């Protein structure tokens, strides 16, 4: 009997061990419960939580233990929640990943992989909350960038860094920990709103970088930000994978997103999302009584917004940004979103569009200036694997963090396919806390010199590019109106100034700018509403964006007219990118004749003009077949010139000439900025590459139409400033010159 009892006990013990060891999907049910868990001597552990940048339903949830072995999986339900049961002897911490599903705010799958973590449950805990959201994703990946990886202390430091620096409105009195705090009626509106704001900032950062030709998808942006924030600062100086350009872009983008968030007017993928967010709150918590309008301002989000605007001011100061800063200074914690909306100017967040587009073009030194402006007053920690200086960092080349492809729930994942979680980086050599910013650190952002006064020679701009302070202002007051003499006229008698005066050909253009009655395109960026109509609206701040090549855009002039020239303004001149293209015309929109056959040309940073033998047609189509940098093409404006009938000549009275003194240094070109006031002349109007031979380098001047090119009306005030640029960056601002249209 004793022998039989021993054999029976041994058999039971072996069965129990085998059951506990089998963590493949044969022992994991489709509802996330681990089969055999109840047979363990240790009580099973239930992990549950909410998932979303906006709430995500139908997401694939995968659990991996501390050895990167997949031990369970499940799917988020129709309220964006999930529950999974693990054996009591699971090796903690476990990492949780989410892929696929539908974001109820965007109606699409999330743009990036999301992660969370469940720490050691301890002997007395049988349930753990582990929410999955952008905050948890950054916390996990930031901890992995620190010495020791997913240790409790690293997770705590990462949590503090994220909630302080990348707050996006999450209220720590309601949601002390975005991972472990349960979502309730009291905090659901706050976590939904702040998570979507965070996700939108990641999306816009990725978009700005990709449009500029930098390959950085949302997952790569998250990896770079996580590495940087590991030291407590988003300053471009962090652990491996830090990228100063990504950090600077994210700093400026955050300002735009936070203005919308504070006033409860967040746009998601180009769509006003307030009602979508409120609906998402009810999907997650049907009994919730608060909406996103009830979310109040906290101190952390105010500080984040102020520093983001400081970063934007470092890119290019403007009166609009000063007004935004004034509003932010007037806000106090506890202010309701309803009270904030009336304080900002209408569409105030759009004032940062040009800054976002410009920041990705800055030199390395200027990027450091932007990041320094966004971090004034913060201190760093050095709990990193390895510190790198901004000059050593290169854009991340790695593919997005791999996560196993979502499989149908009924097709279990194989046990040998571990959840890929980044291994901790080497621990060998963090730099000391006192590592300074580069010596070329900028003048303090909070005390800029007046924009009309040149900076001193010793300012940290390229020595060879800026206009010397001892010379006369680079932009003289000789803006000439060759018809009326009213614009920029320095002679009180009303005669146009003699210097740099345009000749007769400048104002007697025999071509007429044809009216385009309709425009269509093969495709456009629907998420951000970069519609083809943007290319003919006369506004150089809007654009038509294509996402893949080949694409085309077609202009309809209403009836047959004589066409002979097309002008195009591409985003940033596509930075010298080569584009293969052709131009075709048609009378019936069916049969097309090529007037410019398949060819390749390098876009200049100026308007690109293509003249051809006059041809009668009703339609003109520009076809873009390939680009040598990215699949993006961004067209601000396209104009068509010709004649409505044989004797029709547009003798426009709007042509103007702007001239300025040449820069004495070895420069690459000039950037001309415009605005209605001296202090507001920061809108980029023209980028002029000297290599394009568009202007005479010894007597620089441009001709322009303030009505058709800039949208001004007769009698409006218009001002200009000019900056030179070379391979190291931009010169100081010239003095402003103003006049009336």
C-alpha cells in the first residue's frame, strides 16, 4: 500500500509539472485562459485592462513571460477591454503587446504597436491591471533603454519621466499610473483624450519627417523618443537610438497638438475629433457621465505646452506664437476646456504648420537650439546604457519593432515564436550628468532680439552665411512697383526708386493665368485632407499630397484654350529630389497627347516653370511616375498660363519687384519671408537656390504678384524679410521692408 501511494503521488506530481510547463497554445484557450492553471498549487493570476490610443476593439493581445516565451493570448472586446488568466508560477514581469483591431476614433487599425507590462504579482495578488496605451508603450520602451531593463525602479523612473515631460493632459490625480490604474467613470474621459493626443503627436511627427524625406514611421518615432526620454529630457541626448531631429520635430508638433487638446478641438488624421472622442468614452464606459469637455487643465500639460511653444519660437519667432504663449501663461491648473477655447485665436494650432515643416530642414546646430529651448529648467538622470551626443546620433535605420503578425484567434501562435521584446542595451558607460550641451548653444529663447535688428556677429550662426552687422541691411528699401510706385517707395514724391527697377518686360507678360474650373487627382492623403483642390487655391500654405508613386493631377480650364506654360511649387522644392514626369493635354479628357514626354528633372526650391509650344486644349495633366527619395510628392500650387483667345493679354497691374543687397559670403541661396506686419514676416514665400540661376547673385531680386501668389488685396500692407543659407544653416534675419499693395 505504501508503495502504491508513493507511485500515485509521483504520478500526480509529474502530471502537475508537465501541465505547468506546457505553455504552448494547446493549453491556452481562445478566451485567454490558460488550460491547466487551476491544477497548479499556486492560484492563477488574472490580468485585465483597457486598450487604446483611442479605444481599440478586436486587438490581438499577446503575453510573454520574463524569458520572452509566449504564454497566452486573447482579443480585446467591444468595450476595448481584455482579460487573460495565467498560471500562478508565471515568471514575471510579463510583457503585453497589442496589434491590429479597430481604433473607434479613427476607424482604422492603430498606427503603431502598443506595449504594456505586468510586474511581479507577489504571493498575495491574484489579479493585476495592465492597461495598454501610448503612455504604457513609452514607459516599457523607455525602461528597456535604461540599465537593467524592465526592473521596478526603471519602470518607476520611466513612468515619472513620461508623465512629467510627455503628459498630454493625463491627470495623475485621476490616473496615477496609466498602466496599473483601473479605468473608471471618473477617469475614462481623461485617459481617452490624453491617449489620443499622444498618439496624434506621434502620427504628426512621423508624417512631418516622412514628407521631408526622412524614413521614420510611428514605431521608429516611438523608439527614438523612448531612448531620448530615458534621461528625463527630450533633448536629443539620450540612450542608443536617440535622434535629435525626431526629438526636435516631436517637441514642436506637441505644441500644435496641445493647443488643440487644451481647447478640446483635437484633430485626428485631419478630422475634428471631439465628438468621436466623446463617443469613444461611452464605448469604453457606457455609464460615464463626463465628456472630453469636462477634462481640466493640469500643471504638467501646461508646462509641456509652454516648452513646446518655446521650441517653435526657436525655429522661427512670430507674433502668433507670442500670442499663444500669452494665453498659456494666463491659464491655471483646474481650468475647464470650455473656458480655454475662447482664449485662443481661431485655428491657432495652424500657426505652427510652417514651424513643423521648417524644423526638419534645420542644421544640426539649429536642431540643438530647438531641443535646448524645449528643455529649459528640466534636469536629467543618467540611468542609461550609453549617452550619445547630438553630433553622434544618426536617424534610426532599424525596421519597426517586430511583433508577430496577428493570427485568427482560432489559430494559436506556436510556442517557439517568442514575443520580440528589445533586449536591454549594454550597461557599460553612461556619461556623467554634467555632460554639457554643445558649445554652440544658442541665445536664450525667452529673450530673443527684436526681429528687425540683426543679431550680433558672435551669434551662433554660420560665420560665412550671415550678413555682417557692420554692413548695410541686406534688404534695402528699394522694393519697386513698376506700375504705380506705391509699394516700398522711399521717395515721398511718388516716383519709383531707381535702384533695381524692373524693366518693361517684368510687367507686360503676354501670357494670361488661366482660370482652372476643376481639378482632380488619382489619389490624395485622405487622413490629413491634402486634397487636389489645395494645389489651385492660391494659398502656398496648403498642399496636395500623394502617398505613393505613380500619381497624376489634372486641370480643367472649362473650355478649349491656348496653353503654353505651367508653373509648379513643390514642398520645400523637394530638396533637390529628382522626379520623373510627363505633361499631357486633351480636349475630351480621354485622348491624351504628350507635350513633355517621360523625362526626369531636378526640382529647384523655387517655382518650377515649364514652357512649351502653344497648344489648344481643355485639360492638362501632370503625371509623376517616380521620385528618388520617398514615395511622397507634395505640391503646394500649380498654375497654367496661355490665352483664352487670340488677342487676350493680361496686362496685370499687380507685378512687383523685391530687391536686396547681396550677401558677401559663400552662400547657397536665400529664403524670402512675407507677412502683413514687420513682426509677422515669418511665412516662407520663396526659396531661391543660387545654383538654379533664377536670380543674379550680384544683384538679387525677384518679381512676384502679391494678389495671385500671396493672396493679398489692393491696399493691404505687405512686409518682407530675407535670410541667406549655406550648408551649415541660416543667417540672421534682414531688416523688414514694408509697403502697400
